[in-house]
C-alpha cells in the first residue's frame, strides 16, 4: 500500500492502545463513493459491480463501466479500491446473462463459475477497470473454491493488461466458500483475501441467507464460524497476505472486539456503519480483545459467546 499519507489525511483509526485498524467501505454503486469517503472510509474494500448490470437488457459498454469505476477511483484519491468482478447468479441474476435454470442457484453456477463460458464479459469488465484509472485499483474474484479458478482469472487479467500496455493490478479473492476457507494455503497466488461472511455463513450452516425463517443473527458469533475465521487469519499470515472481512457482520460494533481479538485489522462495511465502528475501535485494547477471542473459541455454542460479549466492557473513550 502506498497509503500512509492518505490515511493520515482521512484520520487513521487506532485502538486505544495504538494499533491501526483499517476501516473500508462496501459500495453497491459508484454514486456511493463520495459519501463513503466523507464518512471516513480509508478505501473501498468491496465495490459490488452487479448493480451496474442488474437492470440492463444488455451488458454496459466498456466505456460506461470505465466511467463508473473511474468515479470511485477519483473519489478514493489514491486510497485503495477493491473492485469485485461480476458476482452474478444465486441472489444476483443478470437479465442479459443467460444462465441456465438450476434447481439450487446458490449451489449452481454463480460467481467465478460461469466466467469461462462468458469470458468476453469478464474481459470487458477487466478492460474497463484497467482503463478507469489513475488510482490504486485491485481486482477481486467472487465465489472461488479452487485455485484453478483464481489462476484462470489471473491469466485473463495479465492478458488484458499486456494488451492495453498497463501494469496488471493485484488480484485477490473473496473467501466465502468453506472449502476455500479451510484450504487457504492453496491460494498463495492470491494477492489478498477478503472474507465474505454473508455467503460463508450461509454455506457453513447450510442456511439460505435470504430465508427469513432461517435468519439467525447469532450465527455470526457461533464458535464454528469463529474457528473458521481464526484459521483464516492464521493461514493468511502464514502466506504473508492481507486478509480483510467484508460481510455484514463486520458492521456490528458489538462484534468488533471479537474480530480484532481474532486478528482482523481490516474491515469493510456499509458507509453508514463507519462512524460507529471508528468510535468503538478507539475504546479497544488488543490484549483484552485477544482474551475475549480465546474464550469465545473455546465456547460450546453461540449463547456462551453472547454472554462473553455482554460481559466485555470496552475501555472508557
Ligand atoms: C459476502 O458474501 O459476504 C459478501 C460480502 O458478498 P455478497 O453479499 O455480495 O455476496
Ligand atoms: Mg458473497
């Protein structure tokens, strides 16, 4: 990162005992970018690009995409922007993308899985992103389960960069398929990781993320989930790669001590959640957070973790 200066300008977020915590923004569209930086974002941890495509009968042109991505890069003004390549399928069908009917779309061809059949669309998106600069662009691949899927995208990005005579940006991946989460060390080719707990929890607990009858907030602090998260931090560190967390659970300030204690130093959340998180971070001391996380990892159910969270008293501001 070439961002120390930028963070200083945005006001770095530190725990009470002085450890930096990077708070990034999740954006659903380019129009949200300026507001996110006004709210204190230190970068964009997840630019969901689906919205640009959602209401269209045809794919947007390379120029239209480049304009949208350029707007985010301009607002970021040198801070990093993680652009997630198309994550269609599952809960995000695209009208112009003729994905086959499937009995279980969440277990079907979603995310990176359909890229080889629609390589032109992916290539156009990568070309638009590469042409949108200047800025600290990074590309992120959704729904990766196997290293081959990441390798396929990396090769395409390298080809497009060579064709356009531009440097290839870092290419990272969402960690949202349990098999990838439990086998992170096979993904040394990734430049960075971002944990998508919305899907990771859905697949870990075999519960549709959009089914109200199954909605249980306490999945976020279930020891089974926490053990997977702890393993991710450990394995990313072993690979020397940065790991961020961009699922919805990161926006709950109550969970911040737990996430910090597990070792997360970078979170990406909806812009509206940034100020409360920054405030909560300023009250944390890492040794107490680590103790909390260690105890939670030993718990036998979410109820016991919830009791630990309730008993946890952050330091005075
Ligand atoms: C996730 O899966 O946690 C995530 C951040 O991506 P999305 O919600 O867009 O699937
Ligand atoms: Mg996801």
